[in-house]
């Protein structure tokens, strides 16, 4: 009895001998990976605090007027954290990155409004800075009830994320301590 695999192998051999052409170029083209001409970038999965390393494969020449496209994302086998494996969320990163529903610009909803409107990054930074300054002016405490100097801000809380690097965490701590902000929650605690 001949199997499907045997039939394919036998047919390929029969074609090459009967017609005198080689399947080697076709087989070589099949073996070329879809990531052979991509740019590889290492990153960290944004979903949880584990910090799994990923390799992002993108097409594009990195010119400013060309938007590269992500064609494949895989686990990084060199990472001691995940050793190349990804969970079901991590394996879906390509769909997350390429989603047409992904936000790529800041949105603002005015008080009482029903719709969100796109604003520029400069406008978003200005709004955030103004709100932080106003909140700090309202809630900054120079002295506690016993007259001790505390210089702290008690009406704002800051949150960090699992993909924050040591350098980013250093800058965040300088920023929050400069404001007098003590409450801080970070997802990447062990």
C-alpha cells in the first residue's frame, strides 16, 4: 500500500527523471523562511510582569517616510526568562501590533462630552503637565500634624509597568520624588 508521503516522493522523482528537470531550486525556495529578509528587534512582551523576551521581525528600510510592518513575533531563545516560549497572549502580539483598533495617537474627551477627539502629542503633554501641576498645588503637604517637614504629595498615585527598564524606573523615581510623590505601584515587583 502506498502512503500519501510515498506518492509525493515517488511523483517528484518520476517527474525529475521523466522530464529531465530538477526540483532543487523549488525545494530551496520552499525552505527559505518568511523572516529571511526582515529586520530583527528584541523587545519585551507587554502583557504581564513576567517580562518574556520577544524577537520582532519587520519589513521596511527604516527610512523616516516608510512605515515598517511587523510580519512575525516569536519568543527569544536566548532569554533566561522564557527560553523562547510564549503564552497564548504573548504569541498573539503580532495581531496586537498590527490591529486596526490599536491607538496610535492621544485621544481626549472633554468634561461632559460623549465623543473622544484626537489631539496632538504636544496638546496631550500640556494637559497632563497642567493637571499634575494643579493637583500638586492643591495637595502638597509641607508639614505634617506634628510640625515636621515632610514635603510630600498625597493626592496623586503613580503606576509603572512590567516593561519598564532599570533606566526608565530610575527616571520615574527621580520624577516622582521631585514631585514629593510617595505612593507608587509597579506591576514588575517580585
